[in-house]
């Protein structure tokens, strides 16, 4: 069964620091989390992330905005905001509940590193977590570069991007593929 996913991350050529992750399984299950302990100081100094990723993180609404600490870039009280350890455990359980999980991402090399680093080194991946991610962009090129569907949701929101990866895969392969 396929699991389509996306990670938003801060990378500097040496490190890949997870910001958020979204997963969508063929059977309709979804998962979304924001890493509460990402290096938010460095994110603040990264114009592209501030413009493209931070606006799609969980927001504080209503009067709570008046009480949100100025250092917060998003709603830390949102249920999607979690520690790295909790994200790792929940992603592990999600993937282990997916028979013969097959990972798919768009330009997925860094996404796979961000995913694998939830558990440390690649050899530390839990049973049931694939050691590679299939790359939808490579599949597009292999198939002669057909036009992909437009993304409905917020681009650079990890869950919306994962939903789009699933929709794009299905568009390339004529609908849902349960293989």
C-alpha cells in the first residue's frame, strides 16, 4: 500500500531540520505534525520559509492571538504540534499499520532524510519503515513529463502537499492504485 508524504524543513547544506510532516495512505488515513522544537530562530531568519511555510502552520484564532507570545510563529497549543519523539512514534505506528508500505514524495530525497532522521541513523529505521522513497518527479520524467494536476490546498503545507502527491500519482496512473 502506498503512503504519500511531504516534509517541510530547514536545510543549510549540512543539516535538514524537520518543521512539519504530512502523510496520506491509500486507505484514506492521514497524519500531520509540526515539530515544536525545530530551530525556530533560524526559521525566522530564513525569508523563504517565513514567506512560504510559516503561514501554513497552525494559527491562533480569536482573543488567544492577544495572549500568544511574540516569539511564537504558530499555535504551540494546536494538537498537531508535537515533540520529535512523539512524531517519530506516531509516524512509526502509521507506517507499520500500512501493509507493505511504499513511500512516495515529490522531489523526495530530502524528505526521506528528514523522515529517516526521526529515528536517528538510517540503520535505526524501525521495522516496517521503508529505507527509500519513490520519487514522483522521477516518475513524471519516466512517463514523458505529462502535466500534473494543480494543487488544491496550500502549497508548502506538508499535509496539503502529501494530498497533492497522492492526487498527482493517481492522475499519472489512471486513478487509485492499491498495489
